[in-house]
C-alpha cells in the first residue's frame, strides 16, 4: 500500500511517499481503509527526531478486526485517532474510535477526531464552559480555534477571537464570533475587558503560545480558567503573574491528546460521544473545512498549513 512517512531534513519536516505492507491489527485494534485524513499542525510543522508514519486522525471503513474487538464490524464507517493516517490502510484503537454520523461526509468526519476531542477536553472536561460565559480564543482561525468557536456557540457561550488576519476573522462571523480582534500581539486585554463589561473572560484558550500567555492571564476574570493547547509562536516559556493567580483565583491547565495513554484518551472519547457527538449527528455543528486535497497532493496541503493560509481544517482524501 502507499503511505506517507515524515522525517527531519535540515531542521524541517519532509514527507516521503513509500510502498509498504498494510499493518496487522493487534488485540483491541482495527485495520481501517482510510477515506480521508486531517492535517494537524503539531505533527507537520515540527521536525521529528526519527522517520515515522505520517498522520494522526482519519475516517474510513473497518477492514479487519483484531482480537477482542466487538463494538465494531467490517464495513462500519468510523473516525478516530489514527497514527499513520496518511496511508491507504491504518490502525485504530477501538477504544478511541467513534461511529461516523450518517450526515457527515468522509471529509467532515476526518475533521472531527483530534480537534473535537481536544476541544471537548478543554471546554467541557476541564474548562467547565457554561451558557452565557465569555470564551477568549487566541488564534481562533486555526482548526482547534474554529472548533472551539463552534462548540462554544452550541453551548450558548459568547466568544472573543484573535487573529492576525482581519479577512480570516470576517469568515468566522457567520459562525457566531461575537468579538473579532485583529492582532498577533499581546495587546488584547483592554478590548476583552471592554467587551465583557470589565469582568474579563471566564475561559481562555491559548493556541498561540508563550508570547501571549501573560496577556491571557491579564484578560481573565475572577475564577477564570486558562487552557494552554498550542504554541504556534514557538515560544515554550512565559512568566506567571503569581499575584494575579492568587487574587483572581485562576486555574491554569494544559491540554494534550498524544501525550496521554489510550485509556486516558478513551475517557475523553466517551465524554465526547455523550455530549458533543449528538450535535454533529443532528447538524447543530458542521465541521468547517478549509480545503480538500487529493492524497498525492499532501505536500501542497502541508505547505498551505505552514503558510498559515487556512481557516478551519485541511483534509486529504484517498
């Protein structure tokens, strides 16, 4: 079968198309015929230490069951975390796999697993976002940012989003973006306080990284929560205002999918299936797809992501 691998070259990530045998499903795994796969910035932008199969999540049809898998059968339409997803066939852990709602296309289904599970974790499981609350999302036009906007609006929250592109922010207004702040700099606290009547944000999603961390803290209200999920700026360190942390009773937490084990991720999958999957199944949330590329065009899709030209998810189809 054809499969893409990713390796480091002069400090950059490089894609290679290879011909390799299909993997064999082990206990608890399923072999899936991949129909579509999503691009994720964390994998494609940073160079890996060793060559490995490329891709993190996908949607497709169950081709073969490993020992002990009883909740799915061959031919089922599924979506989920899927290491090596940029291939004709790949493996999914049954515990981390979801059925594809009937109304979703393959492209839409491939937009769901990583982005929506991360957003469920940070907005609901840890962030405790409620109707009427204010959510601040830095880098709101990214795949995770757009998903956070859509889920927050479905929950009845109000959303402030930052982006360096006014044109991209305009594209998100039909999705319900309440306040659009065109900036890449840590200069948005005053605008957040003005929009919230001086209260500050109840929850902030930091997609950008260390350069805006301190400003996110300043923009939080009493008992606000700060989710650290991305480092688009490449800055992994930041100063913490301990006085603000103490006085405002703030909660700071990290969000990650790949750095947890399968059992931990499966808890998130079950929570997402109960709370957010029904919103996708009945059309209250529709994944926003930026552009769809053919399998052979994956290098061009990667270049679009590296150029920060996208709004929403970039998808590759087989």
